[in-house]
């Protein structure tokens, strides 16, 4: 009977404590952000979508459609992100994206931004 109690106690303790990964994957605070994307030529990037991809345990991937001035706005979970471009609507943006340097099409650990509590304006530069 003691062995059964020990097994039950261990099982309940693990269920209550979790395995440690729950806290790192639970979405955090969502904040309002605005931002602007500029390309390698320092000109606004328009017509594409920008993806913010979390690099740490917190955050959620988010996608914004860029306005003609390269701007975007919306909600993002507090965390650290890398970013990259995806084609917008239509084949023209896909062709235009592949004419840009490869660096804009993939996230990079060397290109990160931090979204903090309270919201902020993000300047995303490639």
C-alpha cells in the first residue's frame, strides 16, 4: 500500500508542477505595436507581408500586411522576434520578393527585435 501511495504522490506532484516547459510556451501579454519596414536600400518595403517569428520561449508568430509606406500595426505578444518577408497578394509580389536579397526571405538570429510591455514602434530594417 505504501508503494501505491508513493506512486500516486509522485504522479500528483508532477501533474501540479509540470515538466517546466509550460511556462515558456504559454502566450504572454499582448501589446499594440506600430512599425515600418525598410529594405537593404533604406526605402520603405510595400506590398509584402512581414512575419515576426519568436526566437525565445515567449511570443507567438504574427503576420502583418505592409501598407504602401511600409507601415503596419497590430497586436504582438511580448517577446523576442526575428523577422522576414513573405509575398503579399498576387504573383507580382512573389516575383518582386525573389528579386530582393535572400536575407529578406528568412529569419536570422542576428536580426532580432524585442517587443516590450506597453507597446512600441518597431523599425524593421534589412
